[in-house]
């Protein structure tokens, strides 16, 4: 064999290709670039760039890691430059859906950091320009510290015992941020409603009283915003045959249906623990006609 076609096998059975030595960390050690191909002319290339290992797909720049039926459960990366990353999120693959508890508290207890990665031995290889580029790439990063985040959102932190290293699933933080923003917005709107009341928009009363009249009417719930229970006052003439109050969320979905059997000055009580924190609409229907619709805000 020529000097550029070497196969070396040491006493332990390790194999070296295109080299006169083997590697202590691998059963087969290949020195230099190589390809793995198939009958269709599609290759996967293994090479290097500035002293770093590089894996690239074939000439058409298309390739896959895993298939739709054979997926990797975990993929690790320190940096990534992909323009698009898709994660499986099909509802048909999921079950046992439930709310995220106290999302705003979780966000408020997270600490974002700006930091630099510690340089490794591989960062000291190459020319001075290459080493400077590697060092620059590890500066001014933004993120969380896994050992801190695990106390706030353990679902987003993974620990590899074999490596003794913590990892963060940053995608798991996004749903918490979304729910926290919704909770915060509900509180903001609740405060705005309170300010409007203080400025004379609506008078807070300790009891509900409506003077009898010819037409049915609906009052603003008291208190509003509310955390435990709230009372909705109304007036229904004796001539009304059927009256129902409907509660809707802001997506237009009907949440509750409350038949109103009493006439005259009457009221309905909404228990806060029967609903999630948020903004709701309540509508009074009398004999098939809408009397009025108002908004109420539940905070917890």
C-alpha cells in the first residue's frame, strides 16, 4: 500500500485509516475528510473548518437528521445558525392538557444574564486571527443559568448525569412567557377599570338596587374587578317569561349559563373559583331578546 492509503491496527484492535496511529477515544479513527454515500449519489461529508469538525449534506444542500418515524429524543448544540427550526407540536401527539400555574410569578423569579463562555482547548488552535474569531464568538451571550432556572421552572432544565452537565430547553420558556403576559394584561385592565371607577366612571355600591321600571335592565357587577365572588344586579319585569344570563370568555366561547327565576330587583352571584383569571362578558337574555352585555374582570 502507498503512503496515502494506510490502514493501521494497534495491539488493542483499534483501527486507524489514512494514518499511522489510532485514537484512544475511538475504535475507528479516520484522519482527514471522508464521505458516506448511497446508491443514489447522495453523500454526507465529514471535514473540518478552522480546526473545527464540520458535517455537511450532499451537493444539493439538503439533508435530514432523523426521520418522521425515527426521531432523536434530544439534540445538543452550543451554538446554532439555522434560519428555521421546527419542533413537533401536533395536538394529536399530546394528552393531559392543563394550565400553567402562576406563570407571572415564574417569569418574575427568572434572572436573565449576559455572559461569556469559558474558552476551551480547541479555541487555542489555528492562526491568531482564527483564535480571535473563536474568542469573539463566545462573548456577550444572553440567557439563563440552568442551576438557577431549575428552582423556578424545572420543566425547562435537563441534567445529564454521565456528563455532569445542565442543559436548558429555551422553547419550554416561551409558553410561560405567553401565559404571564395574558395574566399581566388582565391585571392591567383590572387596574384601568378601577381607575375609571375612581374617576367617576361607575359608582361602587355595597348592595344592588334598581328602581322598578317597564323595561328589563342589567347592572355592572360589584365588585369589578373581583377575586372571590361578584354580584350582578338586574331588573326583570313580572311580564318576562324566561330569563337567562350567559357568561362568555373573550374568544366568544360560552362558559356558564344561569337561569334567572326571580323577577323585579334580583341578582346573580358568580363564584371566582369556578373561572380562570381573565376578562369575561356577561349577557342577560329576556324572552329571547338581549337586554344588555357588560364586561367583568377576574383576578386571582
